[in-house]
C-alpha cells in the first residue's frame, strides 16, 4: 500500500529489493581484506568472491563495475555498518 500511495521513496524500495536478493549472505560469509574492502561470495558459485570497496562505492561484480549499487554492496551495508 505504501508503494501504491507513493509513501515509500524509490531508493528505499530498491534497497529492499537488493537486500532480498542478498539474503543468502550472512555476516560470517563476508571477509574484510583491507580497511574499506570486503569480500562477498557469489550466490551461484561460493568460490567466487566479489570485492566491495566501501570508500569508492564500487563492487567487482558485473553490476557494481558499471557503477550500479548491487546486492553485494547492500549485504556489506547491512552486516558491516555499525
């Protein structure tokens, strides 16, 4: 109903969508490799890790490399911000 009545801004809806897509990522799957770089596993192949740079706002996945905010970045935001 919030969406139908435009009470929820589109970025909030998009973040919710990405967090659902990233629901396979748990805090113990995220590895910090540097001060602002985190490694997040691929959903389809857990041996593939994507590098999320918090300082640059980039991810090494296909979407993140194009500048989009991706599910890997959403997972880091959800689990590692604090």
